[in-house]
């Protein structure tokens, strides 16, 4: 990568996975080092376990100016489709929100996760953005295919929340079909089966294989069959299985183990 990046561009580049999924179309068919494809990819993957940007999909004409019309803070990045003037917005937040599952050693704050979801939903409502948009695959703002505007701004969630009405968070969670929502449904469904069966195994290798089969069966029966596996790869299902198996195996001999399914 030879082109020098501005500070706001550098922060987004640093946040991207080292080897993101990317593509020329919305299907992210390739995986490469980010420095090799930064200016080539039209679509690029954001991390799935951490949220540093509120990503919004505005699927209507002249969307690039919608934030100004609604008297909202200026998005950090506005990525405009030159053909139809639809846009993606990225609002950078100062303190990234960490999601569960991929690495169980990271401390998770459900209060922060739910607050992030509520603010995101508030902006979706205000801007009439696509509520089904995952925010996992974005129009790559470094691609010359799009018209991109950058603002060197990062926001506190409390500040962003002042501009919109926050919906009831329990309704947001119930209706959440984002990638972390599908992750969580798989996690909570499959971990309970792992709790029930772990005592039957004497070797970890056999147990982790059992958990992987549970997760892959769930993936096939509830996601692929329902065509709800977009942006949710088999490798991510396996990562969830590894996370479940590792934690359950580590705690299976705890005297309070039977109480874990109640929490």
C-alpha cells in the first residue's frame, strides 16, 4: 500500500481484519491481506466480534445528505453509490463494543452491547435505514467505485443518543436478525446441549467434535435451510463451537456447574 492515509482513514484501516473477506460485488468471495486489496475491493468485511462503527444502509435517492436534513451529527464516513445516490454511513464511536463468542477470554459488557444496539436502532428509525442490514459487509470507502466523504470525527454513544429517540431495547433484541443475533441464538441453543452431554466424555477431542456437530447441524437446519446464513460462514459456526467446548470443558468439574444453564 503506497498511498498515505489521513488520520480518519488510518483508524478505519487499522480496524479492518488483517485478512478480510472482500469482493467486487456484494458476495465477499475472496480473502486477502487488507493492504493488498484496500483500493481494489468494492466491498469489504468489518470485524464480527467488535463494533467500532455504527453502520447504516440508506437505500433511497440522495441519501448522502439525509443526515443534514434530519439535523444529525455528520457521519464519519459517507459512501455514496454514484449510480443511484444510495449510501452507507459509518459513525465511528470512541469506545468500541466487544461482542461475545469468538474469544471467551474477553470481558463482555451486555449493558454496552444493548446500548449500542439501541442507538443504532434509533438512527435506523430516524434515517429510515434498512433495519435488516447487518453492517458486516460495507461498501469499501477506499474503492474508486464509490463517492466517499470523510469527516475526522469519533463520537461518544451518549452524544449520538441525544439526537434520536431510543427504542425499547428489549424490542430491539427480540427483533434483532443481525449477524450477532444469529450468533447468539446459535450460542445459547448449542451451549445447553453441551452442558447436558459433557459428563459423558472422558477426552476433550471427542467432546469438541460433538459440539461442532451440534453447531453445524444448527447451521444447516436453521440458517442454510432458511436462507439466513448470509454473512455467516461455516468457519464462524466452528469458532462458536470451539468457544463453547473450551469453556464448558474447563468448567465441567465446578461444583456449581449445574447452575450455569440457569444463568
